[in-house]
C-alpha cells in the first residue's frame, strides 16, 4: 500500500500546480466557482504524478488556516483564554479588530474572519477539484485519494459549520453549491465521513499529516458532541440527544481500541519540533515540508525581547496575546495553596539557570526558553545592537530581560497577571504568556519555518470527549476514569493528582488545562454554555455571536444570485 508523503509533495507544489492546471480562486468565491490557471500546457504526467498533483492542494492551505490571525484568532481571542490589547499604544491596535473579537463585536469586514472564510472556501473548492479528477484517474491509488479528498471536504465543511453556521454541498465543479444549515448540514457531514471511513488508510500507515481512519473516527466524535449546537446554534439550551452521545462513545471507543494513537508521557513533547512522530497526534497540520510552515504559534505570545535561538539573533516574539486573569485563576482555584506549576501541563522549566539572580554564561546548544504559561521576570539571551552579548569564554550571556527593542530598557520583561484594555493593562509586559509550541530551531525571523505539526486532533481529546458523553448520559464514574487516565499518563514528570469527583464544570475546567491555546476553546465554551458569560473586558451575552459574520465580500460576490447567501443574524 502506497504511503504518500504529503510533505514531500509540498516541496514540488509550484511545478505540480502549473503542470496539472491547478485552479486559482478569487475572494468572492462563495459559489465555489474556479478559474483554471493554465489549460494550454501539455506537460505529460504519469498517472501517479497526476494523482499526487490533485491530492497535495487539498492539504496545502492547512498552514494558512492555522495561522495566528485566522483560525487561532477566532477560536481563542474570542474566549476567556486569550486577550490581545493595544500594546503600549503602538502594537496590535489594528483598528480595534482584536478588541472587537474578544468583546464579541466583530463585523463582516474583519480581516481575521475574511481570511478564515476564504481559506475554507478555497480548500473546499480544491477538494471538489480533486474528487472530480480522481473519478477519472487511472492511478491504482485513486480510490484512496478520492476518499481522502472527500473526507477533507467534510472536514473543511465541519469547520465552516462550526464558525459560520453553514456548509456547502457541491459535486460538479460547474454547478453552484447548495448551502445548508442546521440538521441538514450535520447529516451531510456525517454521511460523508461515514462513507469514506472504511476506505482511508490507518494512521499507522500514513501518519498524522494525512486524513486517516483514526482521524475520521475522531471527527465523527467531534461532530456528534457538537451536533446539538450545530442543529440550533442560537438555542439557549443545547440539546444533547442520547443517540449522539452514544455515537460519540462508539467512535471514540474505535479510536482508543485501534491502538493507532497513544497518550504521551511528556506533555510538552506533543508540541515540540519533532512532534510528527509523537504517538498522541491523530490528525495534524504537517509542517515538515522543507520547513515551509510557519512559527506563528510559538512567536505570537512571547515578548519581542525574548530571543529563543542562539543561532538567530533576529528571531523573537511579538508581545501578542496573553491569557486572561480569569483563565489563570481557574488554575489557582483548582490547586489552592499549591502553585499551578505543580501540573506538568502548566509549565516546563528547561533550564534552572533562568531563575538565577546573576547573569550567566551558557553554551549555545543548552539555550532553550521555558514552555507553557510564562509568569514574572523572564531571562534570556541579552542582545545589544542586533548581536548577542558574549561572555569572556564566548558563551552566551543570559540575564534579566528588559524591553530594549522598544526603547524601554527601564521596563522589565516581567509578565503580570493584569491584562486588560486600560493603559496599565495594555503595556508590553502585561499578561501571562503562552509558549506551548516549541520555538522552531530553524526560524531565522521568528515567524517563518515552523517545524512543529499543529494539532488538529489528539488522543487526549478523544478520551475527554468520551468522558463528556458518558457524563452527559449520567455515568460520572466512567467520565472520572477517562479524565484521570489522561492525567495519570503524563509520567515524564510528576503527573497531576487524580481527581475525586466529576461534574460538567470540572470537566470544562479540565479541558481548559489540557487544551489551552489549541483552538478548541470557543467551541468548548459554546457547548458547555459558557460563551455568553462575562470575563475580562467581555460582557456581551448575545447568543447570535456564537458564530461569525459571513464576510461582506462573499455576500457581495453572490449578489447576482438573489437569496443565495444571507448574512448571519445580528450582523
């Protein structure tokens, strides 16, 4: 059975896109119409090369979708986990779009919304193009690729349904898509995933970077857990149908029993640069391709005066979002008098040297910044005039960081719990920061060349969704066992202590501890009835803000089809 390495194909995308006549898209592509880039080329391709040229584009925009200013912004900055103020009155103002996201006042011209929408629409369209091509392909693996493309179309539609409340049904590239909502959208996505379930390969065969059998079961589990939201997204009470919960348990059981994924003993290794082989990953954005991915998950939150790589003195952070005090306090309340760093998911100190009072000289190879939630004074490589300071023995000089690059050497890089939209709460150093993904060792600018695969689904989520389904069916003991199994698995350090009881509030809190910064929080908050609540700088309780506005450009682009695409309520 062929194992097609999608990451190797990405290295050749430019050639393949042209040779195969790949389709170019416009922003106003609501009906998923496409333009052929070049139909005049007569490049002769083997059946296998043509098939590879069709499947690679289906995955190619995943890194774009999972950038900090697309899916991440919509899934995290809208929640109680992340907040991005106007830093120092000079950075991340962006006409107030991040404040509006956090306060649930986003408009249909928001670029984060537009970019997410456009990436999803283009990815759906590329999937349709691939499906059409594979139906006529003579390649012996065409049936597998066809199933993958069909499954990816379902995945993109699942994200579209979650974020915008609609899904697109389209089989013929020459026709206009049918737009569906609610029950019809849920049934369509379910039927597509079920149809390809027996046809895709196992995760063991293809790895987490391609849609695999365990990934399909995982997406079905996710669909069933959220089906009550998707059927009636504005309902004040979410209906969890027993049959949905049973199916969520059924497909999570399949994932677990298959042995295609295993819980990682080392929590932060799940998000490290070599995580493609981490067995906890089920489905992920493959970023190995010549390191052509992005490092945005690592750079977005940390300070502009944190330089994590001894080799690259220009690679730094950007003082983006921090966690809210509300989210931090959920850790404090869980651990009481014990510091939350007791939990190995909260923090990983890579070098005790960081906490030494005096400047220290260290080998370049030993220099790594800490991971997890970063609090207080930060230590790191000291930079002067664009170069790192060296000790007499040429080792890297590490000390207390200040905001030298901001011309604020008087301001320490000392992260505070306070972060809000006041002048005091919007300074460069406000808010505890998140360095969950490892900073790419190849990112010479800090933004480019990501090495870590970005998690879409991992095994811990399967256990916790199964726990939730059990709990909603009244099986608190079964739910508690699943949650404690995940907690006990983190044996590389001292595992979190076992919980003694389980409620929906405890389970929601546990999902926050396990999955913070992984772009699940908005979906979780809606499902658990928390999204209309109050937290730092957010008081809007309008249920219509559970989904985002359809971009105005998309509505304008469909204006020649009266009634085809209507704006979501309250926008």
